[in-house]
C-alpha cells in the first residue's frame, strides 16, 4: 500500500471520520477532529516504519485527537484552571474556586495543586508525592469530579455550546 497522506485518506478517510463521529457525536466537532487527525497524519507520515501497521497508526492518532478534544472541553481542563488561578480578578469571576480547592480532602487537594496550579507533569507530581502514576491520576479524576459537582451546586456553572464555562458570577453563597 502507498503510504502518502492522500492514499491513506482515500482508503480510510470515511472509516476514520465515522469512528470520530461515533465518539464525539457532533458533526462540526467531528470535522475539526478529523481535520486535526489528517494534519497529524500528513505531518508525521515519515515516521511510519511498518506500512502494514498504517491502519492502527492512523486510528491511534484519531483516538488521541478525540481525547485531546475532550480534555480541552473538560469543565476543569488545565486551561480553565490556569485561567481561573492566574487571571487578575479571577476570584471575582469564579468566586468559589479557591474555597472549593481548599475544601477538597487533603489527598485530592495536593494532587490538583501539583498538577494544575503548580504546572507539574503528572509523572513528576506522582514522584514528588511518593505515589504511583495510576494513583495520582485516579485522585486527580476524583478531585475534578468533586469540583465539578461543587461548581454545579453552588454557582450553577456548566459548559455552554462552545465549551466555555458559564455560571453565576456572584453566587448565593458568596453574595450572602
């Protein structure tokens, strides 16, 4: 099989698109993820060492791009947390953020602080905290779920159609 990005798209493009659409469940977003996948394939095609493995390689790229999309849309993605903690006046816009972080159980709070607020890579944070990477990831995931729930309950925060965080800037807790 020819290993050019054009040949790959001609042979697997439709399968790839519907694979992404099944995961994302939105045509516009699927088109974006598909385009990013094709771009990565084109950019890294020279790294393919075994042409017989090309199909699994391109679908792995699609999986990664899909996961990147969901990471970007996550209610408490690194970008949102970074914006919340580093933006001037962020405590005004997201009034309960600091309180929610402080109220996390200690074992979750330190993981969130190391990874999101201090900017450590997860592997580095796990080593620093003396735990396995799997344990750190589980604690971060649990902490994020707690934070999401707290934002929804107290401040009525949610994601809008564009994936942006929206809610009451002065919730009833902070106003009272």
